[in-house]
C-alpha cells in the first residue's frame, strides 16, 4: 500500500513526484523557462562555473533554449562562441563595452548604422572613450586614422542606407597590420552572403567579432527584437560573457523560440527577398526620376566590384539582402518624394528589414554623414526593403506612385 501524502495540497502541487518520460523528440527544441535553476547538492552549486556550457547556474547565464540558439547561430556565421542580446543595438553596445576602457579610441565607418554612432558620441564619450569616423570606401583613410590607442574598428558591409559596399578584405588587412581588433555589423550578410570568420575561404582572414541584429533575417517576422555577438577567440568570448553578466543582459525564452522556429528557413527567405530586390532595383534603373540605384549586386552601384569579390567570387549570381536605395532626381521637391512614399500601398512606412511586408523610408543623407560622399549623386534617397509580396505587384505599386508623384 502506498503511503498517504499528508502534506498540504499547495506543497503537493509544488513538489509533485511525477516526471515525464525523458528524450521527448519533436521538430522544434523544447522551450525552457527559468530564473532559478536547481543544483543537486551544495558541492555542485559551489563547483559550477557559469561561463562554460557544461551545466546551468541561473537564468541570466543560459538555459538549454538559449544555448541551442547560440550554437545554431555559430553554425550560421561560422563562429565558435555566441552571446544573445535583447536587440541588435545591444549587441553593438555589448561588443564595444566588452573591449573598451577609458582612454581607448575607436573608429567607425561614416556610413555605419546611425545608433552605433550615437552610442559612441554618448555613453562611450562620457566613459572617456574617443571615436573618429572613417571613409569606408577608402582603406587608406582608415589606415591614416588609426592611433596608438585605437583598440577597435567597426565595420559594416554594405553601409547603412546608402548601401555602398566597402573593400572589406582591404579594411580588415589594414586593421590586422596595425594589430587592432575588428568588429563587423553582420546584419546585412546574415551569415549567408559571405563568411565573416573565413572571408577568403582558406582560413586565412577573419574578423574578430560580429554583431548581428537577429531582428532582421533570423527572425523574418518583423515581430521579435534580438541580437547576437560572436567570436572565434576564447579570450574575447570570456570578455563578452563577463560584460553580459555584469550588466545582467539576457533574452527571454519565448523570443528565442521565435528565432529557433524561423532559422531553418533563413536561406530560402534571404534568397527570395534578394531576388525580389534585384528585380525592383533593375526596374528603377529605367525610371527618369531615379538618378542612382544603390544596390551592391547591381552593376554601377558604388562598391559593386567589392561585393562581387566577396559575395559572388565563384561567378554565380551571389547573395545580397532584400534591401536597396534609390537616389531621386534633385529637381524633385521633398514634398513630392514624401508624397511618393505616402502613396505606396504595398510598401508600408516603417523601419527595419527582413520581415514579410515590404517597407519604405525616405532619408536625408546630408543629415546622416559628415560630408556628402563623392560616390553618391545629389538627390533624395529612398530605401526599400522587400518582403514576400509578388515582385510584379510591388513594381505595379511603385509605377503607380511614380506616375502620381514623381513626374517632372
Ligand atoms: C545594420 C543594422 N545593425 C543593427 C541594427 C539594430 O537592430 P535592432 O533594431 O534589433 O536594435 C539595425 C536596425 O535597423 C541595423 O539596420
């Protein structure tokens, strides 16, 4: 006869004796939620090192769910260690905070993601870390701006909004010859367009760190914010984990689940949005209102040859994200450009990219750069992110809005 459980029902429900059978197998990995993690005994509690992935310590230091996504992202980008952050911008911040200290200097491309520049001008400056912007299209300019206290060079390929593709290989070689660490914002490449930890395919050239806004292609839904920082260097990985731990940065399991669910289709989604963006970019080439198409895979676009060398070196069509900009004729008025954006119906006005719905944003380049870049025509820039709508429907939407608003 089994002994009667005399404890209170609350206690019985909390300390219930049932454990489900182990080894549950299904297409998606299980989702584990925890702040508290149990230890079998005090000795195990004292011995556990939260920095390695052999066991669990506390929710902020990882769960089977977060470890699983980190490992899959390492496979995607070719890194060895990965940490997850609550947004792409936090990934950029964690990478900088992990490496830099008072008195250090960093270099950022003038065409980098705006909030990374704002972070440098804000927190980094107030912590006594100085910064300089360099021309991403000129490795000599980068070389000339490296100082004895330069610790980190940020890289981005292509540049945000104006989409010019730098000589990434040349820029990294400059940094390595000066023994300066490199961190690449790899959101556009997403681990698909090129391999940041093996740029030449022979193991001879790598960035030190990547930061990735998982918000874009790994999510693909326009509904999750997350980032990752990755490295192959064990020492840098420890620095990243220490910074994450000291700041208490971590990501919730439900958001991780969304990324784990989307990740298997990333290369299919990336290819579909790439194809669509190239069709739209080609269409713009024939439009009188457009003075320049800014898409790294389109011939004549600034840095196209560097994109080709890195992302299509085998002579194939190569890979590019579903993102491009056009420079509209300077004789158009700003109100016409705004009216054009407003009159689109399939393209929605909104920031970000990689989601299912096509997006459009007008930008004022003069307010984003220290100088008007010589490779950019004068005019009004409009950026498009292609979703999963049929490209012909998107072209029809554009044609209607051009006809209505951009006639001159
Ligand atoms: C190139 C790039 N890096 C980083 C980010 C930041 O990502 P998040 O929006 O997740 O903070 C963005 C967002 O637009 C981006 O375009």
